[in-house]
């Protein structure tokens, strides 16, 4: 693991998720550049002292030299360190599971894509919401054509925790997210807007071709955006709206998506992740429950418990790790359901395109096609 | 009443709502241009035969001549007949309660505004959602400053009943709504988009100054729009998103609004109209229930039953009629909580501005200020 | 109307409900024993002065003598006056719609049943919850056998407004309900327990045969019960639980019912009255929405608005009045969907049986069959 | 681990939960009496071959003899094997975390209680619902007196998966639960009724003193109960209702609890585990969200993620294991928040008392006080 030291939020999630199904074990980490802190983190997680490193490069070198060295690097640092860690690991023959967004910039993402393609190794990206069973069911319903052609997608991801400029009063999670040098061109849009964008393409099954964005920094003194509202046009003609905000005071982690087709619409909300509602043009509405035998294969394979036993964020995360571990074990070239570098490229293109177009009030702009990402 | 004959939806609602609180009685109507149909409708509602007219003008003349003639005309026809009926009634000294939108076009609305101002009579517009007690409570919370300055408003009004081009297979409700000659420049945006627009200004307390719209006709062969997505900027700087659709298959009559301020956000959904949720940046979320003694005066005055006894659409409608009747009885110049011709002007300006700007992909455009409508 | 003067809750509801669909008009009332109060109430509702009476008997006599006299008496007094008003009206040839419970005691109810049967007039009882469209749909689902044989019914009606002994501090609604002379043997059980009992039999389609009750007075100094928990056995073998409470602090008017059969279960809650959920042993859950074309005839006939337009308590009440008016107009011997004296008898038997059995901790006791009430 | 071999449900949950927070590692197991199956299970979870045993006694002996032997035994077998495994482990100096119920019978539980007390080791019982953060918050709210004195508790645990006698068609989970030799005197009541009973005492803070039970076997040919409805009286005078069912067709795993005090009531439902609602006699309702800083210490210590990131069943289970591991590490005599043998005794007393009293229709009976279990 690269990153994840004291005070981190997402590092421990990666650790729990990776180990949940018994397919992966944390064996080494460069948790912090401070040797003492890295060692302390390692000890807290039961690692031998010699496998808590102060430096990612040193870790990769040392682990590559061990017969029992790590095979997979989890990249859980702030954004500006993603590229370097992922590139080094891939070059050393490790697979990589990276937190999102892929890199600090689209240029870096393109460079990383070349490295991934040349590496013969797997690269996964933890757009975690794709790991929820009912999100996978939603995608399957759309692909199966149950709704008819998709006409409209509304995706909203509202948080309120950055309503005040807490990056200036010492909140470490806020500090790096509000700093262009560490976060990149996007603030909210890079932090959570990319999740909304990814899930819209993942569930809707079509790529965004054009967009018209209103990306703003609302909290006093903030440089990067904290509120984004984007009109979308998908290939095939569907329209969409993407809302992402970190100044929607009172909102917690409110991601929801609605997809409307010719015959009906489906809705999923992260606050009730184990349910999926489908409303039909004709006939009663349906609620599908995770863990039920009537679900499709993708959803059935993504639960551990009988219906009615809630699974959540860690389990969704674990689904990505589990799929990834299976693909590695089977020597496959990719892990079907796990977002990859193509999703990473699209996310970075979305961030940079929307931010630039909004700044200049350019109205509708094209989103350049970066690789074929829709599975 | 002008309109509301056999097969109508909104006419009977006006009748039930107007009479609910015992302040108004239906005494006459021009329910249909077919004399037999108008008479039949009148009989069904207990009117004397001589007060069911085949023609609005004839009704106005005859009622004005009676000592016990009607004092108030409810206009419930399709849009293209609103102006004529309202104008005639006002000129004859009747008060007018009109269904929305005010008129067929902005030009007509401006002319009507002049007539209203010169008439000395009251003109109300049944933007019915402003009649719900918890919408009024929401407005009061915003005005009181409980949320701090408003930063963002998301309003969505999704229906699915026009997913297919049912206007071509004889559905009378769909037929006039899809016909520019009877509906005006806007389809969905004029039918329900104006409701969303009105409630956003009513609750948010600020006027929309600029907008960027994507207004489309999605169902095959349809002329007028059936799907609208609009980015908004309010005076004072708040941002907004307005979504209105009649091709969101499976959606019923899904109006909801979220207003986010510096300290918290509130949410109201028409599917659970008797609740209002408020989520705070700090502290537990709250749910306010209609009929509770802790509510503000506006909400308390808009329920008839103790908390836990659901009231709905007819009661909200009746609240507008009740306020209007009180204002008439008290000889006041306007009925505080009832939308009026200024709201009508703004709605028409919104429709025409958004439709034109979207057609040309003009990006952000100004919404000309039509009178001061925000109370 | 008998009762319903100043300060009353249910009287105005009867007035609004009776008139909502234009089939019935309030023409006379004995709203209060104080002539001035009765006259004031009459004037507020637009009655001629000579039709606001200070006395029920006088009203019945005077109205019976008029060619345009009232045909139907609504009884909306406290319980102890139900019998006298209903009996007098029936004897004078009026139909009667009475608020529940039927009478002060089971003995009175039996006497009234005899009068009803001999009168040739219709007697209806406003167990209002049977008027909700989705309650009628629930009943139809059960009757159609969709769930298979019914095995279990859980019905709960929780309120909190009598958590404190407010009957001693001047609350008039509480005062008569807490007084055995005006309320009868049951407090909470007679006020809302009978609703729960009635809806269980109405939806479940089987009569309660045995019960085991825990009926208690919880608030300090209260004589009549305010909390009731009852185990039930239905004919045919289904089990049930009935919970009714007026000291469940924080509860508003929380009636809900769940019926479980061999193949699935349905659930309805008064807080979301326009929805009915059905969960199946196999396959996705369903949510049925009022106003939808796929509903059965009973539910379709009980809405005025398209789906997604909430109707509530007043409309449910109006459904009973509308059905009753139709039955009268058509000269039918009963109004199919309207609870009648047999339901009244069963309700009174339930109250008296449960109160007595609980007081003596008698465990399971039989509920004597009073007429055949299940339609 | 004792039990948990192929096809088991709860064994894998114990493994995931125990390891989630990195405080415990699975090092050995007697997963099945079939040596090949036990070895296969061990290998699947990464154990060395010599630590997958075919026999609990052999495992305990071997592990006790190793310097790196297991310190804690997780007992996840069917009920009839709980006593033997737990007793052997305690006698060998291991701590024990047992699935519920504690034993096959109350007599066994009493014997086990003696062994626990004499062992100097910790004994925990996975009444998992006490591990949910919002259940702990509920308990804290009650203890703090926010609701005033508790007056009523309604607890319901409804499942539908045993609606048909699937124990006869080879379902292994159903087979042992329906078999008195392996499940004990209670079917549904022992399987999930004890959870409901435990959470009622845990949250409500008072012991059940008397009960009146209707415990029935509903599905054709079933010996043990599958539907239980119980009236309760708590020490201090509160009343209660406990509903547990496995033939409520369509129900998934629907545990919910409502506690009503003098000033308000709280409600928690397992289908939305990260929320807790509190409705007040006066003032707006509140919804508390897991992960929020305003929660009490018990709830704050039981989440791993910021608010809005759902945690579920595995995490609740992990909270019990985490608390237990901390208590062991700190040498404490008990793990405060983890149910223990006293809860086990009360659960077994509840099962046997309710089953016997219901069989004879004895009405109200006392529930003998087994140790002081309420913390």
C-alpha cells in the first residue's frame, strides 16, 4: 500500500476491503514519508517492521526482490502522487489498484495509460460505487434492454462537508483536496464529480459526448470548485444532468442515479444501497433487494449475505478487490467489472473539459473520446 | 367557471378546492362550447339550467347582470383561451383565478398584466404547489434566515405520462398540450416547468437572473418539448438546476425541491407532501410534519387537520382559493400567498427565453426581469 | 348534522367530505346545544338561520316536516350521544352516517341494530380508513387470493397526543375521550383501537374469534385505557397482533397494517396512504400507487386525481359519503364498501370484551360473533 | 473456529467480522467433522493444513499445546454443539465468542454459566444487533433519560424464508433449525425471537418480568414454532409487544424496535441501520445518522467511516469482535458492550418460558430472573 498513514480515511478502507474475502493480504506498506509513522501504521496492522517503508520507491524495490514480495500495489495517496506510485509499480511488475482519480492531470493519465498497456499488468481504479450489487443490477437491467432505449440520466452527488473553508483550519482531508498542486484542476468535480460521471456511464452504458458545465467555487476564498452542475449529451442521444457539490450543507454522501428509458425508469440511492427501484410506464413499481435469488449474475455475485442483511461501502469496495484478485489469479487481461485506466482517462478528460468550458462560459463543448471505456 | 367540461382533469379540482372551505360556491359555468355538454356538466354539479352557458362571454354578461351573479371567474381552459376569458372577466368587474400558465405567450401576459392593473380586481394563478403547507414552511425557513444565505437550489419535476406520443391516439389531455396553437411555445416547460420555476423562486426568495437551457422534444414526432434541463443563476449569486420532464417513464408527478444555504439544506417532495426535511451542517436532521404546533404561521394556517392526517393536492389547491376568498372579502389589493400576474409574467418569460436559447444553443442568457414578483 | 360546533375536529371533516363530490349538501344542523353557537356555526357554513337548531330532536322533527328537508343525518357528537341521535333519525325516516364507535355500549349497539333493521333506512359508520383507495386495493388483493391463505395480520395504531393527562387541563377533545360517561368502557381502544380492529377484518377478510388483551391506563390519574396490546386469532386460523396507543409519545396518527399470506405479504401505512407495498416470497417487491390504471375496481373508483397527486384523509372520508350517497340514490339496501351497523356491533363487542378480559387477566377469551360483518 | 464449513452462512460472517479491524486473525478451525471438508475450508481461508482440524476437542488440545496457539474460540455450529465447544474451550483457557443462542437448553446455559464464572476467561455472545452504532445510540438516549421514563417497547423481527417447509427439501439452514434435537425447544423464537428479546432489554434498559405468549408452528408439518407473538411487562412497569416470525412471507430480515417514553419515542429499523429516528411529544422529529460527530460515545466508537457511508451487518458483527478483542488485550473481566453469558441465560429462559406457557395457554407468566443481565 502506498499512503494510508495516520489520519487517512481511504487507506484503512482499502485494507479492510482488500482483506475482507480472504483473497488478499496486506504484507507491506509505505504509509507515510515519516519512517516512524509508517512503522507505527505497519505495526497497527500486524506487519513485520521490515515491511513498513518510508518511501514508495524503496518499497517497490525491496518487495520486488523478495520471493514473498507483494504482487499488487494499492495506491491511496492524495492525487498528485498517484501517477508516480502506479507507474513505478507497473514497471516493477506489480499490479496496481489505485484510488480515483487516476492522476493529477489528463496528460499524466495518458502517460499512465501507455505504461499500463505496455506493462502486461492489471490496473484497477476504485470507483467504488460500481462495486455495489444494486448498481451492477441497474447496469444489467439497462444492458438487457428492459427499459428500452435510454433517454435520460440524472445523477447527483451532494455533500456538505466543505460548506465552510475548513481547509484553512487544519482539516487534513480538506487541505489537500482544496490545493491545486495536490488535487489537480478539479476540486469537487475531481473528488466526487468523477464518481457521478463514472456511474452514469457505467449504468447507462453510453459515453458522454458533449457537456455544458457550471463549475464554481462557492465557499469564501476557495480556489478549486466546490459545486458543479453539468448538462450532458450521451452517444445515442440520451440527455443527462450531473450535479456534484460539496457545499450542499446538510447533505452527507448523497449519490443517487436515475435512468429513464422508453418503458420505465430505475433509481438507486447510496443512502439505501441495498435497494433498487424500477418504475414502469405500465404496471406496478418494483423494488429489488440485494441478496435476492431473482437478481442477475452480476448482483448475485456481489453479496455475501442473504437478503435483508445490509452490506455497505466496505463490501462494495471489497467487490472491486475480489474481482481484481480473481482476474489476477486466473491470469486474465482485465477484471471485467473493475474500472480501469480507460475509465481513468475519461474521468480526467471530464474534469479538465468541464472546468475549462465553465470558466470561459463556452456553453456546449465536446468531450473528446478517450479510449473505449464502456464495457 | 370557464372550461372544465366532461373529460377535464383540472376543472373538477378547481370546483372541489374552491368549495372545500365553504367560502366559495360554484354558481355558474361555461363548461363546454357544446350547449348540451355544458348543461350536463352544470347539472352534475347541481347548477340551475340557466347558469350553464355555452360561451364564456355570454356567461360573463349574464352573470354581471344578475344581482346574485358570480363574483369570481375560475379559468380552467387550455392555455390559448386563458387570456380572453380572464380579460373579459376583469373588464366586467369579476375577480379571476386562472390556471397556469397565465396566457399563451409572453406578449399576451404583458397585455393581461395591464388589464389586471387597471381593473381594480384580484387576479390569482393556481401555481398549486405554493399552496402546500410544507412548501410555505420551507419558504418561511428560508426567509427567516435559518439556513443562512441560499447558495443552491435544485428543483425537479418529473413525469412519464407523455413517454409515448399519446397525443396522436386520442388522449385529450395530451392533445392540446402537444399543440403549439393551444399550448404556446412550451410543451413540458409550459405545463410543469413553470411550476418548478415558480416554486424555486417562491421558496428560495430570489429571482432567476440568467439561465442555460437544454429543452428538447424526445418522443417521436412531437413538436413541443417534453424534456427540459436548465442551469440557473439567481440574483444574489445562488446557483440552481431545474429539471422538468414528461418522458421520464415511470415517474408519476414527482416534484421535489432542495434548497441549500450556508448552514443547512431543506428538502420537500410532492410524494410525501406533509413532511419537510431539514439537514444541518451541524446537529441531527429534522423532519417537520404538517399540522404541528411548532410550525410557522403560514404553514399552520394551511392545514385543516391535526398532524398525521394527510392532506393532499385538493387541499393545497383549496388553500389558494381560501386565501383568495379572504382577500376579496376583506377588500385587499392582493392575496399575499397566492401567485399573481407578476408570477404569470415571469413564468411566460421563463418559457419563451429558455425555449429560444436552447434552440440556438446560446449558452447562458439573461432572463429579463418582469415586474417584481418575489414577495 | 348532529354535533360539530366550535372547537370540534371531526364535524368539519364530515362537512367537507360529504360535500366534496357534489352529491350531498349540508342543509341543516344541530351543531351545539347553545342556540347562539349553533346559529354561528350554521352561518359560517352558509346555512339559513332557521336551519341551525339547538337540539337534535327539534332538528329532526322540523326537517322531516319540510318538503326540502334533510334526508341524511351525520352524527358527529361524542360517543354517548350517538345512539339517541341515530335512533331518532332512523325512526323519522332519515338515513344515518355516524362517526365511530357506533354507540356508548354494546347493549346500545344491539338496540340500535334492531332499529336499523326495522327502519328500511341506510346506516353507515365512518371507519374512515376503509375509504382509502389503497386499503380497498389491499382488501381486493387478499380476496382475490393473490397472497394465498392469510396466516398473520399485524395492525398498529399509535398516537402520542394523550401522553400527558391533558384532559385535566382543558383540552376538550381529550376531556370527553377520557370520561367513561361520554366515551364508554374504552378509552384508546374505543377511540382508535376499533379502527385498527375494523381495518384488520376489512382487509384480512376474516373475523376475529378469540383475543388475549393487555389494556392499560398509563398516564397518571387516567381512568380509561390509553394503551392496548392484543393478540388475535381469526376464523380460519390466522394469528394477529393489534397495537393501539395514545401514549406512544412522538407518534402522530400512525396506523399501519401488514397482512401475510402463504405467498407474500402486503403493507399499508397511513403516513404514506397512496402507496401499497407487496412483498413476495419469490420475486421483486412491488409498490402500487393510487390512481394507477392497473389497480382493481375498488381502488380505481376511490380516487379523483391521476397517480402522483396525493389524496388524504378528507378524500377517504368523502369516499364513504360518496358510496353512501350512491346507494341512497339507487335505492339499494346497503352501501357495499361502507361499514355498517354490523361493523358497529363488532367494534363494541371488541371494546367491551378486551377491556373486561384484560382487567381480570383472563388470557384468551372468545369474541362473541355479532352478526356477519365481513363483506 | 468451531463450525463454519461449506454451506454455512454465519461462519464466514464471523471470520470476516473478526478480522475486519485487524485485531484478530483466524489461525485454526474445526470447520467440519469431515477431515477433507475441514481442510478444504481451511485452505480457502489461507490456513496451514495442520490447523484445519476435523474435531473441536482435537483442535483445542492441539492449539493449547502450541506457543502460537489460538486464544479465542468462535463457536458457529448449530445450537446443540454450542455447549460442548464453549465449555471445552473455556476449560482449556481459551476465551469464547459464541453464536446465539448460548446453548440448546436453559439447563445447559446454567451449567455453562458456572463454567464461565470459574474460568477466568471472557465469554461473548453474538447478539449482533447490539453491535450496530445506532442501536447503541438508542440505548444511550434511553439511559440518558432523554425520553423520560420508558412506557412501551414494540419490537418486531419478521422473516418469510420459512413460509414453506423447506427443511424437508434439503435446505441445510432450515433443516437443523426445524429439528428440536439440534435447535432446542424453540424454532423461530430461539433463532430470531431471542434477538428481539435481547435488543428490547439492551435498548430499553429494563428486564422483562412477565410475558403472555402465542407461539405457533404454522407451516404444514413443522414441529417447532415459526411464528411468535408475545405481550411483555418490564420491570418498572413498561409494557411491550414482541413479534417474531419466519412465516411472514415477503419479509426479509425485518427487525425493528420502537421505544416510547414520557417525552418522545425512538425507532430503529434494520433495513435502514444507519439511521435512528426520534419523534418528540413537542418539536420536530429528528433523524440521527451514523458517523455523525453529534452522536454519543458508544455510537461514535462503532463506525469506521464518515457519515453517509453505509456500514452493515458485517461491521456490526465486527464491533462485537473488536470490543471483545480490546477487553482481552486489556485484561478486563468483561467487554462492556458485548452480550455475555447472562444475556445467554435470559435468552434461554425466555425461549423455554414462552414456549411452555403458550402451549398450555397459561396467559401471563413470570420470567424468572436469571442473573442481572442489564448492563
